């Protein structure tokens, strides 16, 4: 599983590679160049293609010079454009001297008049202007060139990060490259997952470039980027000699009049995520409809008040807590006073992990003393607005500081937090974090969060750790969303389509036959 890091952390990793792993920087630069060339070969038949490589003055520019050398040796029509002159140092200077001796066309850009026609004449543009160390605002020739590349290039591959983004914060430094693809090295950069930069990376491909594991491990990096292998290792295996009780007993408390769909979606998602036995606690008002729809889920009808769960239901719920391996509470529960008291009773009475979702989050936000009464592990699943209610922070601040806000909440409350959004962030009580890279805007529809909650609950009930269950569920949910988008399109896909595609997502992750 790849790490995600800040620029200073990446520089420390690079130093450790030389000092602890004995890998010279020139080798890492060579491997970075090869990673980019290999990716271009994967995407294009390069024979007959023309490539413009725009190089800055630092090591990112050195990567670009090495890329140009490899492409030139392959017979590709290559032209190098120097954006900041040729005053190279160190490893970049070595590559500059090599390409100069090879006779590769090199132009130093002093004037951008009419340069749009030059850019249009190339099939591919390689952006190696700025790396992770950019600070301040892009100005001068670099500003003009980046703008012209964006407006005129047919295809852009960025080296490590798109030039002009702050790789820590995701801010745009005046202007930045809008890449079709970014090949990043040794680890993802945090800013790639933050907005507005996240809209400028295109597809992100990571390559270890032979970075020694000891260099990564020496820095104690706490932010991980979830991948299929991690999820595969999180899903408890199935044994031949087993029965339904071996795969988790899950209690779901959900639904109210007008929101029975939330209870259904969460229950079905848990079922399709491998939970062995599921009991759905729901209002009598909606139980009959749910029994028809959820034929493989047991229902426990309880009293209701005006279509919402009544507090008296706790007499039926509390005994169920002792039999469960995990509890999910909140989807479609409603915001009644009685519902909030049911949430309180569950948090106080449970000794197994509780996934606090939707209206249960709102109940906690109104009465945070509930957390001091709680003796069980908690997984919170807020979107930005719900997170604002929980913390009192502005939504805009939360979105701009997702990593830090998540860490502070998890540390303060001793809970696992899954902060929803594009690149969902999961934070453990130990402050280990996971960033999700599956999913698409089509997931922004009613019921999608209920599906996610059901997946988390199933994995937790089956014995996965709370943070691992949340991180794996985010990946599975996003992958199912990507499969649904491929089938139905982002505009037309629904949460029901995501639910429908869960089996395919699991099959893809587990590499099993459908």
C-alpha cells in the first residue's frame, strides 16, 4: 500500500534512500523517467508521435530531460523546451549534459508570442516544469507557458505533480497544469487529494521507482492510500467448514416513515458484503414493506411515534446488543426526540463496535455528552455538513483541511472517523489515516451513504478492525460506483445501481469468478 506524504516528508524519504538504502539520486531520477516513458507506451503507440518536454530548472526538470533521452532513443520525435534556463545542478546537470551531447533539439523559451502554434504541433506534452517544492505564485514565462499548454496541448502527462499546484495544500499557485495523467513517485502527494488541485491531476499513477522500503519506513508516514491488496487482506476469509454464524451477526437500527429506503439499502449492502446474520430493527409502520423487500434479512418491528422509532423500543433493542458483533444505527432514523434517546441507549449499552451514521450523527451532534457515556468502539461516517454539526467548524474550513480536521476529531473523541467526500479520509484512534481513490461524482445521490454504511457494518461484524473496515468499505463502495458509472453513466446511475454492482466489486478485489 502506497503512502501519501507532504513535500518535506518526501524530501526526507529521498535523503533516506541515499543514506540508508544506498541508492544514488541519479538512479531514482532514471527510474522516474522510465516510469513516465512506460506509462506513455501503455497509453500510446509512440511510433510516429511527437513529444514536447517542458523542463524547469530543478530535479523535476532533470526527470524531464531523462524522459526526453529515452523517447529519443526509441525513435520518437522529441523537442526539449527549457522554461527556466539551463543552470542545472547535481543529477539534473548530468542529464542535461547527456541530452546536449546526444543532439536532441533543445530550445530555451524567452518569448511566448505565437507559442500556441508550437504546442499544437506536438501530439504529447510532458510537464516537468515544477516539482513538489514550489512556493509562492507562478509568474513570468512559466505562467504564460502553463496557460498556453492548458489551452493548446492535445494530451498532457505531468511528472510527479502537475506544475503549479501546492503538493501539501492542494492550492493552485496562480496557475497550474491541467494534466490528463500524473505519474507520481515513491508515494502520493497530499495536495493531489485536496481541492482545487484534485481536479487538475487527471488519472494518477504511482510508481515506487525502486525506492527502498527502509527509506519509506524510516519516516513513520501515517497516511496511506487504500488499494485492492489492503482490502483483500481486510475481508475475513471464508472457510469450507463454516456456517452463517461464523460471518458476523449484525444489528441495524434504521428507517422511519418516508425513509424506509435507507433501512433497505443499508441492510442489502450488508448482505451483499458477506454478513452472515442481519437483524433490522424498524418501526412497525414500515416493517411490513421491509419484510417484503428484505427477504434474507430478519426484521424486528418495534413501537413508533408518528412514524419514528419510539423510546420504548430500547426494551427490545438492548437484549439484541448482546448477540451482535456490530451495530449500525442511523440510516433514515429521523431526528425525533425519541430517536435521539434510542441512539443514546445504544451507545451506552453496546460493547461491540457501533457505526454511527446519518441521523445518529445528528443526535450526537446535539448532545456530545453521549460520547462520555459510551464504552464501545465507534465509527462515525459524516459528510462535510454533518461534520460541521459535530465540530462546529465551517464546511469550507473542513473541506480545506480534511486531513487535519479528521485527525483532531479522532484524537479528541477516541473514535474512528470516515469523512465522506471525493477522496474519503478514514482516521484511526492511533491517527493512522487512509485516503480512498475509488469512486466518482455519480455517487453523489440519495441512498449512496446508506450503502456505504452497510458495507462498513458487515465488515466490522465479520471481525475486521474498525479503521480497516471503514477504509476497505470506502474502497469497495467507490469501486462499485465506478463499475456502475461504466454501465449506466454518472448522470443516470443511482444508489441502487451501486448496490447491484457490489458483487462485481468484491469479485474484482478478491479475483474470484463471478
